[in-house]
């Protein structure tokens, strides 16, 4: 009888989306890799997975050791790297994308500060002398981000807030729609009243209209 593999599901919550992974219980050795584009990522250090990643051009950052993937570390998977002095490994674009380059992180008492681990701010020497793109505030919450990430954040976090806006936008577009040409109306409603120009989809509705609206007027005029 084959062994039954026991899995646990871990969910990482971020400002933009929720990510879920199925993890084998006991397979908790994870570490950091540098991808061919320079991005630093977290993945398994199990032998099979590591060999696959190396074949894909990923470079294991072994000097920062490994850590256990748990319900605590999944929320802040880079904290181990920062504790080991690996903040310098991250490319500037990734620091911007993850907002580590900005003082937008809760510090306590409602204050915001740069990202910190164990009460100490994480220093990124690669940011020295770099001009960063400005963060713009979300129209629905206190989150701030660069333009190309704002849409992802709003769609993923404020879909319900967008509904009234989209309804209003749709109505505005509908009200601004140009009037249909007369020829189109005559095709849709081919039976036209010769007195007032009203259109109908059959001769019987046209006859009833004429009798009600125009025959009475003729009788009253006599």
C-alpha cells in the first residue's frame, strides 16, 4: 500500500492578492534563489526541487542558509534573508514593487516607517543615490503604490467599492451615446404613423395608436 502524503495548505496574504500553496508536512527547508532576471525568490531547498531550479538558471543563495516554511514565515518570507544580511541582494525594481524602498510600514502607535525586522530597520545600500518613483494613495484605503501596481491593488482589494463607480461610468457612456439614425429606427420599427411619426412593430399597434391618438382629435375638431 503506497504511503499517504499529508499536506497542509498555507495562505500568504498581501496587499495585492492571496496566494495559497500545498506543502508536504515535514518538507520545511526553504531558501533563496536569484532568478535569471535578477529577482530574488523563495523556494524549496529539497534536493529534487533545487536541481530543477538550477537547470532553469536559478542560483541558490546558500550562504544565507535555509529556514522552515510555516504559518509565521509565509507572511514575511524574506525576514530570514534580512536577518542574515541579505538585503543587498535584492534588485531595486523588486524593492519598489514590494514597497520595501518606502516608509509605508506600520511601526506602532499608528506611525509608519521603513521595513523593519525584530525592531530594527532593514537597510538597502543599493538605494543610495537612487531617485524612486512617487507613491500614489489608493482612493479607497491608506495603501500607496506606483501607478502600474495601483490597478492590481484596487481590483484585488476593492472590487466591491468599484461597483458603484462602474455603474455610474456605464450610465454616463450610455447617456453620451449618439442617437441612432432614422433609417435604423425605421428598420427596427417598420410601421410608421403618417401623422406624428411614431414607430411600431406591427400594423395592429399602429392602427390602435392612430385610432386613439388621431381619430379622437379629428372627431373633436369637427
